[in-house]
């Protein structure tokens, strides 16, 4: 039972990291476009958007690696029965 809970928790964490990272990357691109576009250039907002996008990409990569490792470990072991 503990192995099932651990596997399910790893799977949920991986999905949350992928989803959150993807959302942060999109938010970063929107901030960069908003800061650089228009008549007044807001370089602080663009820099913040770049930082948010980088953090989002990092979280996305961690989540993807977690999910890939789960499939490599034993993708046939589906935690829900």
C-alpha cells in the first residue's frame, strides 16, 4: 500500500510540476511581450517575465523527468486498481 501511495504521489507531483511550469512559461512570455511592446519600454517587467519563464522551464523540466522516470521504472504498474 505504501508503494502505491508513493507511486501515485510521484505521478501527481510530476503532473503538477509540468502544468505549473508550462503556465509560468506562458506567463513569462506574456510579461516579456507586454514589457517590450508598446510606446514605453518597461525593461523591469520584461526582465521579470524572463525570470518567471526560466523558473517555469526549470519546473517543467523537473516534472517531465519525474514522469519519464516513472514510465522507465515500471509503466506497467498502474497505481490505480
